[in-house]
């Protein structure tokens, strides 16, 4: 008997010893279960609790002059077209003069309404921050942070000069899902 035959024999003995207390299954057929039908989630509505949870402004990050963001799966060429002003802006909002809380609530309501109307590209004017107390663009930094945390926003980029330049962004919105009957 060769070494490999001896090893296989030992493995078989070890396996049979390990399985000595096991009771074999009597059924030889495998039952396949159907996957449960997908449950549609109800349409998400925006409320003050959602606003507070997802768009907290406890921390205002620094931001540069040029803003750009895109979720995974968004084509760079689409964002480039948006940045170059090649895609038509379907709606816009100007947040100049708004307080943080009012700007946040107004922005969320605007995005929700724009999405309901089927808008694909919107323009959000946040200003450059020239008139803020410390000379830092507060709303610009907050809009940058907020838009990244709003699931309906797929991408955004600094706008063309004609639409506000570094004081505004173009945003690409997710297509509104039809509500379940």
C-alpha cells in the first residue's frame, strides 16, 4: 500500500468516525422555495425629523471655490456636460439671505417639488459668502454638505458664470419613482 493510499484510508476512517452519531436524512428530494415577492416601499416624504437627521449643520466643513460631487455609477461625461452648461436647467432657487434652518428647509422642499415635477437638472444659488461675518461662505459650505446627504441628488457641480458661477451649483436629480397603487 502506498503512502497516498494509506492517507486516503486514514481520511476515510476519520470521516466515518466523525459521522458515527449522525442520523442520515430520509428525504432525497430537495425542496426549492420561491423567493417572496418584493415589497414596494411607500414613497418617502420629507418632514422636519428627516431634515434634522440627515442635514445636521453642527459641523460646517471648509469648502473650496469649485464644488463637485457624484454618486458611484454616475457617468463623468454627464457631470462634464452639466458643468459646461450643456444641459438645460429646469428650475432654480436662490438662497441668498436665508438663515441656516430656513435655507435647509427651503432647499429640501424645493428638491422634493422639482423631483415631483420631473426636473432633471436644477440650479441652487447659495452665494459666495462675501457678506458673511467672518468672510467664509457659510451657506455655500452647508449646501455642499447637504446636497451630498440628500439621496435624491445624484451629482452636482459649480455653475457657469451666467447662472451664478462659484456662487451656485447645478444638481442632477434622481428620477421620481412612480407611487405604488
